[in-house]
C-alpha cells in the first residue's frame, strides 16, 4: 500500500474548492458585493454629484416614505406585475396548446413567435412609441382611416398622453415581449407529458376539458412555476418599456418603483439607493409569496 | 494529481486577474502624475454631446477628435482622451465616476457648482491664462463664481426666441407674430381654423419642461425665485400663468397632453410644418432646416402684456478637476481651445452662441443668430447656483405638466421640495 503524503491529502480535500472557487468568486463579486454596496449607500448622504458626505442614518428612508408619490408608485408596481404576468401566462397557455398541435405552417408560426423575443426590448418600445405618435403614428393612421379616430394630432390620437390609456398600452407591450419566452417554456413542458397518460384518460372516457384541467395543467406545473417565477422578477424590474414610452409621465402616473428609483437618482442618490433596497426587498417578498402559493418543490400527487 | 492542482490554481489566478483588471483602467492617469518629468501625459476628458448621437455627422466624438488631433500635433507630449456622453446620462455617469474616485481631468457639461463645495475643482485662475480669461464675457464669467471665486469656465451659451412658421401664418391670415398673451391666443385660434393641428407647440415633458415653464413665468413677471432670491415657484404670477396655459390647452390650441411631450418631438413637428409657433433657440435652427422648413421667422418671447425684454439664457461649462494634477497640461488645452478655431467651429456646427468677446464679434454678421446675440446681454439664467436646484429641476421636469390641471397644487408641491430640508 502506497503512502499518501499529508500535502497530497490536503490537496485532494481542497480540490473541489478549486473548481467551484471561480464561480463563487464571480457570484461574490457581481452579485453579493453590489447588494452590500447598495445597502451601504442607502444609509449615506451623497451629493447629486457623487460626493459622499458621511452617514445619514435612516433619513434617506424617511424621506423616501414621505414622498407624496411613493404609495401610488408601489401600488402601481404591484398592479403592473400581476397584470403583465397574469395576462402573459393565460395567453401563453393558449398559444402553447395551439403550437403543440400539428397544422400547416406551424414552423413558420413558431418562428414568428420568437420575433418579439429576438428584438431588443428597447427597440420594441421605441417602435410602439412611434406607432402611437399623435401626428404620424401608424396605429393612429389606421384608426383614422377606419373612421374610429376623427383627426390626427389631437388628444384623441395620443393614447400615451394620459395615464388611463397609457398604462394599458404599456402592459400590452410588456405582455407582447414576455409571450415568446413563456410560451416556449410551456411548450417544452407540454412535450414532457407522456402520450400514454392521455390515452388512458381517453379510454376512461374523459372529456377534453377534463383532460386539460386534470392532466395537462397539473403535469405542466413545474414548467409553469419556473416560467411565472422568472416573469415575476423580470417584469418587476422591467425598465425600458416605461422609460422609453412615457418616462413615467404624466407626473409619476405611469411610473413603477424601478422608474421612480431611476428618476430619484437625478436628485438624491442616497434616496435612490433606499428605493433600490425597498425594490430588492419587494422582489424577495414577491418571490417568496409566489413560491409559497405555487408550493415549489412538493411533488405532484 | 499535481498537474491538476497546478491547473486549478492557474485558473483561479487567471480569474482573479480578469476580475481585478476591471478596476485598474483608471489607474494610469494617477500613475504618471509626475507631469513635470516630460513623459507623455494623458488628459482624460468627459464631454456632453451637442450632436445627434454617436453615428451622426455632427457627433461629439467627431467634433472633439478634430480638436484633439490638432492639439496633439502641436503638443506631442500631451494626449487627450475624450469620452462623449449624451445629455440624458452625463450627470449620472459623472456622479458615478466621482463616487468611485475616478474623476476626469476635464469635464464639459451643464453645471459646475455641485463640485465646488468639496474642493474638487481648480480655480479658473489656475488653469486659464490671463489673455483667455480677459476674452470671456464678464457677465458669463460672473455666473461661474461661487463666493467670488471662479470655478466654472463658460463654454457655450444660448438664448431663446419665438419661432413661427411663415407659410402657416400667411395661410391663417396673421400679419405679424404675436406680442401679448391675448394676441397669441387669437393667432392660435386663426391657425386652428386654418387646419393647423398644433397652433402652439408646448413641450412640458421631462426633456426640458424647466425651460418652457420659465419662459412663460417670465412673461407674467414670475420665475423660480422672487426679486429677493427666495424660491417662489407657487407665486400668484406663476399660478396665473398656468391658468392661461390651461385655457390654451383646453381649447385645443397647443400640443395635446403637453406634460408628456418632449421638445425634440415638438421641434420635429414644427420642422414638418405641423406646428404654427414654438419657443426655440439657435440650436433648433439646424433641426428645422434639416426637416425641410426654411420659411420661419424669429420674434421675442411673448409676455402677458408685451414681448419679453429678457429671455432664458443657458450657459454650459467646462471645468478642471484637481485630483490628478496636470494643471499645466489642462491650461495648455484650454488656451488652445479658446484662442484657436475650436470655439468658432463649435458655434458653426451646433449653432451655439459663443461666450467670448472675440467669438461674438465673429458671429455678428450671421443674420439668423442676430436676434439671439442681441438678447444675450439681457438674459435671465436658471438659479443653478442654489444647491437645491438639481432636486427642484428633477421635480419640475417630471411633474410640472400636471400644473395644467391643478396649478396651485402641483406648483405648491414643487415649492415644497425647494424649501424643505
């Protein structure tokens, strides 16, 4: 029997560390460290020009919570997440079902579905903003030609100018860009459901609706949970659509917490950091609540 | 086994090197700080983009490359590394640089006053030669001072006027541009009857709502501060101003939903012949001409009972940070910029007004710039030296459009931001 030196033994014990090490370092540097700095900044007094002027206690938070628009912004963020994710999932379930069928031109249709995903979100938002321009917007021109819109250039041709019409448009665009990912995640989920389960159900004489709700949906749950989870985080942090299309205006009436945070950065960096921390906390809470509701790792009965 | 371990260690080291590599980029300017030693010195400069973005013919990158090439040819020992940032991002990016201790040597942007309290800047006397300093217009240099000491060096300026579309005015039967609020309303009604969708272009969106509002406030003897220098954003004059604007908006005589419209879009609409009148400046002339509109006139800004005897002046600044040393090199660059053709080229390219006596003289023959050059000596400026201004400005940009619905409430809320804390 060969004698192993203590050094070699120590080396073997440390070996896994060498392999996970870089990943750990990477996570520490690009994820953990910024979070720490963010939390630190939220307790500092920082001039708008970036000069740190010392500790500020909880003043940044007090100021943030006292902002007259803070409450509205938070409620709007919740509506935004629930509406966008809800609509996206319902539409994606239908689309996934459709694309799971065989029909002529299916491949082309599947490719078309990827398009909004392939285009940058920023580009999509700019294009929608242009299409809704009161003077030259394509959507307004079509409405005008159809006789729905009386004249170009007026308030009626300016859906992005009022919160009541702008917010639904923003939600619509957000759903549009979220659909491809969600649908494909669900399509992949559908592909994992074995055919014999369906066969057995049909043999037992189950109706189509029954099959969908008792077999397809429960077996789709893992895919659905992951798709929704990623959407919740994505949509909550979504920035470019609102920033480009309305800048949160009029006033703050279409701003979500991410937009609010960015606007605050122009006037008070410490307060903006406090908003980031609140934002971060919201995402963690939202995800925790969601996982609880979705009963994350419990097996399907 | 041994080989594998070495491999792993190498990998770890490589990763560490890559990661630390991010931070070292800025070290070189501090490293060769011993500028007197004669080795090449690199000046890091950050500048705002007056052009139409990085790919445009008039991009800031192209402009500065021309200036820097010429400067480096004359001063082989100094390299200038210019980073051009668009107006929307420059404040935030510079703030990040300052926060990380990676300040540039030279910064050209819209404000300097926030850096003074923390002793980040060279005094003007330290980086400008007496000749260059004497050529700057005194009134402008005065605004560059904090407590009597100059820190901000005037870079360019601009003034505002009322632009009107001559063809649309002819079509609507309007003989001459309006001078009073009543005349403006009457003219807008005629334009509306003649089928003009936006008789008056009113951008109160986030891009430059603070300018448009200020012009209107001044027309009623108001402003952001009163004569004694106190914030007076919700003064009776200002509230009355927004009540008048509300009448225009409700009658459909302006851009729809002004609180969400940006000046660049409204200017584009004016260039396309869809807007009868709009407030603009010399920098809007190239935009209008590029859009194919040549038949436009310029008049003084309209006031309640007569045209304004003042206008909004905007001054941009260049400043030098003292962190990296390099005082002598910066001085050379500034002298080169102001005494050579660079400042002139800047005015020609972007239709910005000069800040030097010699520069104004050179431009006095330009017919289109004349109304603005005439207005400059009497211009009013933002209260940007007030430390609250940046916060107030952010709030104005985002919310002042709402004052069309409820002037007292929205202006009162902005006043509260200005006077709190």
